[in-house]
C-alpha cells in the first residue's frame, strides 16, 4: 500500500473544510480530493432521475455511492501524492470501527484527522453567503456537531485561514 499521507479534513457544512484544504495543500505538495467534486456526477445523475428532490436530499440518499467515489479518488491520488480529503465524514468519525474501516478502505496509514469546529453564527453566515445549490433543503445547516469519537486534531474554523495553516504546519511539519 501507499505511504503517502492522507489528511482527512472534517467538519459541518460551512465550517471551512474546502477553504482550508486549498490553502494548506500547496504548502504540503498535496492534492485536494473533495467529496463535492468527485461525486458531482452521481449527484447530477440522481437529480436528473429525481427532479423533485433537493441536492441535500440526493446527497443523503446517495451517500454510499458518493463516499465510494471519494474513497476511489483518495486511493488513486495517494499513490503519487499526499492527499487532503474534504468531506463531513460524519459516519466515519462516529466510532473506532467505522474509522478503522475507512482507513483500510483508503489504503491504510498514515492518516490524520483534522476536525474544524465552528460556531453556529459563523456557520449560518458562511452558508448564506456562499449560496450553494447543495445547501438547498438542508435541515441541519448551521448546526455544530459534537467532536469526532476517534483521535483528531482540532482547529478553530473562525480563525483566519493563514493562522490555521500555520498551526497545522507547525503540528505536522512538511510530511508531504
């Protein structure tokens, strides 16, 4: 299996996962693998089949297929580079067994979980300002979640992104 590290960036919608990944990845020589990007074809096809459904409903109903796209992309990318994997990872971080299965599915260690915690007000403001179609119909928007049930590195999503990146660089060095 590959030895290229994977940094799993987890947090709720609007927490800053994608923004952090795109700021941090160049400093580590890493590829960004974002669930919203790699699973877009699955979501688009499902929306075409179910025009009455919202993107949020499709995302929930097709979770397994979407995450399989993500796992496949991570596995492919990490053969040649460090990976910043971006998604909520809600089920994967809910306990030791699902986390260990996910780590196996993506090719094993080294894997580091970075969890972004952000307050409800900031989440609401970010979700409203981005106006993304994927947020339409969300029932859980702007609701902070409890921390992961597996070991993680916490970052405050309300800090300036360069400060978060500097903190992570200090914590992990240049493992890419």
